[in-house]
C-alpha cells in the first residue's frame, strides 16, 4: 500500500493517547515506533477522464437499437486490464467514461430477434488522456422468424417490442470506496477535518507486513489495510514521518489492575541518548475515527490495536499489543464501533513468542519519564529489565537496554498501494480546503476545511492518485450556514 521503501525508522515513545476501559481502569497511551519511510513512487499522474461513446445503429441507417450489450476490454498505459460492460439506452446510445489512456476494443452483442449480419460488431480504439472518441457500431435487421408470410401478405401492421433498454453508461476506472463523501455542513468560522483514508482505497492495496525489531527480538505484524484503512494509514503516516524513532514501551499492565500483564503499550515517548538523557513527546496529527469491530477484529492475543482515551474518536499516535485474549475486556459497551480498534496481527509463531517474552524478561515498575511538557511524569507500569531496581533519577543516566524498546521497524516486503491527493475550493471566501503534511499538525490524508465569515456554498475538487499514477477527480459540496 505504500510505495518504495527508503528509510529505517527508529525507536520512539510518544504520549498522548490513553486507553481507558471501564471497569478495568486506565490503559495508558498506546503507541508504536518508527520504521522505514513510505515514499510516493515517481510516476507521472494520468487522469481517468477519457470517454468512448457512440450508438448502436440498425443496419447502415440512423435508427438506434436499445438493449444491446456493449463490452469494453483493453489495457491502460498504467498496465491495468479493463473489462467492463453496459447496455444501450432507449435511443441506442452508450458511453464508457472515466477512462484511463490505453488501447481498447469495443464489442457489441446481437439482441434477440436481430440478424448478426455482416455489419461491424467491434472496433479497436487507442485513447489518449482527456480524449473523447465516438465509435458507432451496427446490427442487421429483424430476423425472418419474427414475421409470418401470412401477416406480411395481408398487410397487417406488426408491432415488435425492442430489447429492454439499459443505462447506456459505465465507468472504465474507479477507485474502491469505503463510504460516500457527501455534502459537508459547517457554521461560520468553523474548522473541520475529513480523513480521506476512510473514503478512498488504492485498487492494488494488499495487507502490509512490517517487522518490529524489539528488545526481545523481531515481531512481524501483518497490518489489516483494507479492514482498518484509517488506522493503518494513520500508523504509516507516523512511520513515514519518522515520529516513532527509538520508541519506548511505556506500559505493561493487566487491565483489571493486578495479575499477569495483558497488554504492552508504546508510542508516547522517544528515548533520547544511551545512556538515557531524557525523553521526547511524539507530536501528533488530528485524532482519527475509531474503527473497532469486535466481531471481525476482536482484541485477541497477538493483535495490534490503537490506543485512545475514554473519548471514542481520540486515537492519535499510540498503539498496544494484546499479550493475552482481551476480546471481552476491550469490547465496546454499545456494540461494534465502540471498542478499541485492532489494525494488525502478529504474523508467525516466532514473533508471538518474542512478544510473550516481555512478560518473562521485564517487570512493570513505577518510573519517572520526564519530558519538556511534563518534567515530573511518573508512570506506574513501565517495563524494566528483570533484576534492575529503579532508584533516584532512573532511568536518566541508565543504559537504554534496561527498558523495553523498539529499535526500528522495516517492511517485510515492498508494500503495495498508496493514495495521494490534491485539493481546491471553488470559493475560498466561503471555505478553504487544505491537506496536511507529514510534519504538520494534520496528516497528508486529513483534509482541513475552514469556513469563512459569511454563509454560502463551495465545491471542493479532489484529485485522488494511486500508486500507479492513476487519478480520478472527485467533487463534493460544502455548505456554510
């Protein structure tokens, strides 16, 4: 899902989200470390805005024939195979729009009751970007069995019902969508964010597998790109921005407050120096929509999930691993969509063993994690290497290997699929539309809408580009009241 790989990300702790689950108390911030960057491939974007249209005519005349199946096949310049169909409308017309440039073949069927004849049934078409081509095809006349000699000789008027008409149109290329992005309504002066990862998907997206190089060994995780697109995209944005370098597992706890650890959590803090000189907070993007599903993605042992506060849609940079089965403990009180969002699974037995090793090699202890924003920041369940007794200023001045950390994260295989966007507003006096950046306060897939001081309407135009450079144009309205 994410372009070619360029950098290895380093460990990081971050801070802002907590996972709080009544009656199990506070599950402190969940978060993950940095790993290799996702880099948008160097491709030339091509718009899916070509059109092949025409009519199916009777014989060599001008009469259109409804209900004729039309099939478009071919290969785009981006290497995608196309095979779509439609049925001519009441006037015999058809159109394939939203086409990428490429080489195509248009073929017609023969409706029941018509001759196949010798008339042209198909045509080859080379389509350039933004081009519109008209291609008519023909069918022969009505078949003899439809007309009896007796009726013909008697001069009786014959009424023949044409084949059932279709819509006559079909899209030659579309981006898969998770939900429809419709009209947005704002009040004057309001700022709103739309996470585009929840609406559009790259057609080539498959599950991304990443390797966490931790202090107990490698943990391979398969991300659930299509099942939890907002969470996965959010996570990979932090990774690409390098915000998870030198990540600290800052919480290892039992959800009920006592007993064997059930989760291990990270992503709130970055470790500075070795020996440790301090910690840094991870800067966060705008919170994301919760994507929990207790039925298809429960908090089972060996899963990776987003941490958040008691506020439903509050997750930012933090994550946690489920060491044990927490399906019941972290289930939503109101059903699916109200729990904690799982977005990955430990990929193999060796990785699961390394995850479980945290519970045998580390003990949760009360440790001060000072940052510039919180100089006195004591956390009660920080994993500390067995045999180490925190004292004084610990862990300041201690070797980094006395804490549970993630050294780096890398891709197990080249990821597939990544969407990028450009945006414009038809009336910036009514609303401005801005996409975020990797180093900003909102991410590249988070769209900021800022309403002006006067009511009105504006059309927002998005260019959505996939990993191959294939681009669709999507428009929606914003109403400022």
